[in-house]
C-alpha cells in the first residue's frame, strides 16, 4: 500500500468514525475496549498502525529517522 493509499484509508476510517459518533454516539468503553463485533473493534490498532507506517514512509522519503 502506498503512502497516499494509507492516508486515504485513514481518512475513510475517520469518516466512518464520525458517522458512527453522530448516529449513535460513542462511549469511552466502546472506543478504548470495544468488544468483538463492535464497529470500533480493532479501529485504534489499525489506525495507529497506518499512522506509524505513514510516518515511516514520510521519513523514508526525506532520508530522516524518527
């Protein structure tokens, strides 16, 4: 997946999160410890993984390190 595709995926995830928040509201327990089957199950982990990959990709483009 390219850096741009990762960013696009993150933006889509944000849109889905906001839609869920507006539709049903989000409790802290659902965000931090969602049960399997909940729409946010795995969300934080996947989003964080993508974000760190984007950071690494950006550093790779300019030859720096984090």
